[in-house]
């Protein structure tokens, strides 16, 4: 049995053990965090609405000034099932690191056994000792001397994997917060578009009533009535589509909060007012992504784990030394257990060295080195993708704001054109086609305006997500950030 030395055996080997331990070394490459080259500033720096101050540290969803949105996001961070699964995997990774760290310490075992044995009387042993009772108790221990760092590298790898799981939790939290906010905005946008369609339907119905009255008076033909009816029914046909879209977003929002579809509907307000969007957004610097983005941190921790595994396997190519011992009692009856002659003592070092394995370990090291190189390239690609997503989110946010402003001006003029066309038609100064065209244009522009206003909000959500989601890496609970922190990251207006 391999076991730790009893106390009486430690003295003669203590000095030798310390001498051996003092010569310990850790084989394999030492990990150095990569230093990717990133731009000093964003390409979009200087665009209206973007400022270079650091992005908000936490709870970016509060910049919208919508308490319902804030409450839904924070509920999602507590209740979302994907996020809770990530937290469970984090607990598993933490336990696995404990398993790896346990290799630093001796293993201690306490055992006892009893055996009754009867020998055949037709053998020389059975003629003299036909039956025997053996009582045994022992204290065993073993300790592998980590001379080459196999255990240390394994702990490094497990610690890095724990970092991967922590990054996964933050990535899940970033995704949940963004998805809840985006779905909420999409829900309000669908409601807003439905209201706009209903308002336009009412106005078109009034136009139809006017045309029918003029037909009864003999002022117009049936063609004008048919065109007006077509306009009304076309607009009416859009209502079920928008109602379905609103219901789908309600269902999606409930699932994101860990609830069954439909359960959340009674809690939601009937409002169709979209959250307000700040005119200026702090975006920090590209270098901030290396700290803030969970996918970048995850890729870096994966690289650290792969490098550590190289050393763990490399150490297996060297001799492995183990100190072992046993201290126990063995007798043919309990009455003799404490006799001096019942003591069982054993101790001593052992060594195992894999001298030939057909190149198995050597090729395992080569495979791990190649895998580490691939993971490093994955890390560099992740950094580039992060910068790309942030740049794209910035330009989308800025340009959509400009588009919304243009649509607001267009909608105002289109409404004026509808009023003028109806007045002129009522007075016989223009034909009905002008009324139809102006009503169709205003319906389309107002719908486009609602879609654009929602896109401004969702693009800002995408921007915060691309910048790292607003979560501090060391925060254990993503929903428990400091409520006193300024979430806007926006400088006061001059």
C-alpha cells in the first residue's frame, strides 16, 4: 500500500525530502498574456453623439430612463434559465479546480478489515491450522513529489478554465440584458406601429365616407369609391400582422425572464411610448474591450489553459517520485491488537519513469503546442471581431439617429400634404388620386419613423453590448452592481 510516512519514519527522511524539494522545477512554457495591437482611437471618433469618455461601468439600461425596462432587465439577470445554467457550470469549474489543487497534498486513508479463513485439512497447512481469524487496521498515506510541476501546471490549467467559466457567465449576462432590452423595445415598437396603422385607418375611413357622400351627390364616379375602399382594406390588413408581432415579443420577453409565454402579459403596461435615447454616448477606447468584453476574456483564459496543459504533459516525461508508508496493526484476534508484535510499519520512496512509450507523450506535447497556437489565433480573431462589432454598432447608432431626424421632418410635411390634398379634393381643385397618394405616403413614412425610432434604441443596446455590456469583470452577481454609479457615462451638457 502507498501511504504517508508514520511520524517515526519522517525524521530520517526529512532532510533528504527537503533537499529534493528544494531542487523542484516547473517544466513547460510559462504563460504570458498576449498583447494584441489595437487602434488608439475608434474610427468613428468625432461623430456627433459619440464621446471618448469611458463607457458606463454597470447598468447601462438605466440610460433609457424607463423604470419598466430597468426592472425587466434586472429580473432577467436573476431569473433567466440560460444565465442560471452558466452559474451552475461556474460552480462545477470551481469544484474542478479544487480537484486539481488537491494533488498538492498527501492522500491519507484509514482502513480496517476482518477475515475468517478455513484451510483444507488435506493440505499441510490445514493439518496444523485448520481455521484463522485475521483482524487488521491501518493508516496509509502517499505523497507524489511535484518535482517537475505536473500538479502545478494542472492547477494553472484548472484556474484558467475557471476564468473561462466566469467569462461565460458574464457573456450570458450581457446577452440576457441586451435581449431583454431589445425585445422590450421591439414590443413597444410593434404597439406603436399598430397605433399608427389604426390612426391612419380611421383617417382613411373618413376619406371613404367623404367620397361616398360625393358619389351620392353625383360629384364623383364609383372609381374613387373603389380606390378609397382599397386603401382602407390595405391598411386594415396590416393590423393582424402587427398584433401578431406584438404578441410574439411578449412571449419572447416572458421566456427571457424564465416564465411561460403569456404569464408576463398582465404585468406589462399598455404604453407604446419608446424609451428615450441619450443624444451623446460614451464609448471609451478600443483598448477597453480587452478588459470589458467577456468573449475576449474567455479567449485569453482558454489560451492560458492550453499553455498550462503543455507543461502538465511535459512533466510526465520525467521521473515521478512518491513517498509512501503505512502504520497499522494486524493480529489473529482483537486481544492481541496492541501487542508490540502486532505492529505493521512500512515506508519508503518509489520512482516511476516512462522510458519508452513509442513517442506517445512527445506527440501529446506537440499536439498541445499546436492547439495552443490555434487558440492564440482564435484570441486574435476574437479581438478583431470585437473591434469590428463595436465600430459597426457605433456607425449604425449615429446614422440611424440622422435617419430618424430626417423621417420626423418628412412625416410632418406628409401630414401637411394630406390635409391640403383633402381640402383641395373637397373643393374640387384636385382629383382623388392626389388624396390617395398623400395618404399612402404618410402611412408609410409614419411607420418608417416608428421603426427608425425603435432602431435607434436597439442600435444603442447593440452598442453597449459590443462595448462589453457594462459589466465589471469582478462582479460576482451581474445584477448586483452599484446602484449609485452614474450609468450614462455622459458628460453634462455645456
